[in-house]
C-alpha cells in the first residue's frame, strides 16, 4: 500500500484549499491581464500613430495612475465615440475596483485560520494619517471558493472589455 504524500508546509499552512489557491492564481493572472490592457489602452489614447510616445509616457506608472490618465485622455480623444464614453469610464471604474480587491487578496497573508468554510486573508489597511498618528492595522477578509472565483471572473470580463478598446480606430 502506498503511503499518502506528506503535504509541504508552504501548502499546508495557507488556510486555503487547493481549489481556493488555484482561484487566487487566476485572480493574479487576470489582474495582470487587466494591467497589461490598461497600458496598451493608454498607449493608444496617447498617440495612435507613434506608440513609442505612449510607452515613454506610461513607463513606471502604476495601474491606478494609468486609470486616472485614461479617464482624462478619453475626454480629449475622438477615438472613443461620445455615446460610448460613459460605458468606457464605467469600465475604468470596474478595473480600479477589481484591482483594489485583487490587492486585498494578493498582498495578504493567510494562515491556518478558517471561519466556517472560508480562509482569512490578512492585509494592512491605512486609516487616515499615519505619519504621526496610529500605525496601519491588520484587517481580515474572508473569501470562499465561490467569492474568489467571482472576483477572477470579474477581472476576466474587465480585461476582455478593455481589450476591445485597445485597438481604437484612428482619429
């Protein structure tokens, strides 16, 4: 009879099942796709004829900065038709919300703690000024398998919707 393989510590102590860990991986993958499509979108909005200009502008920008830039650029661009601008801005807000939720998961620590059927994700949260006041504290959020899958699905949809705007028609 074969002995059951020992689960390594780095897998055992996450507090998440293999399926939950896979869902976290999909969140990471689709969030990266959102960020890549945001970059390509900004490049297209900055200069459709010379992408090198766009790449120079967005070099070292965070995803949040690219979202803010895209919000400003869309109002000055003929590439996004006037009737689509509200939907476009809503998409950027959805991207921002999805990436914020991703951060709560990917920048969190997990442990053996589970409440019910959900692992805890511990992340730091700043409340107000921290320079001379209280330091940030740890906040716990619980996500079950279905919730993790839903976050991944939303990030996939945002990524797919952003891609539709990446190759905008020329002005």
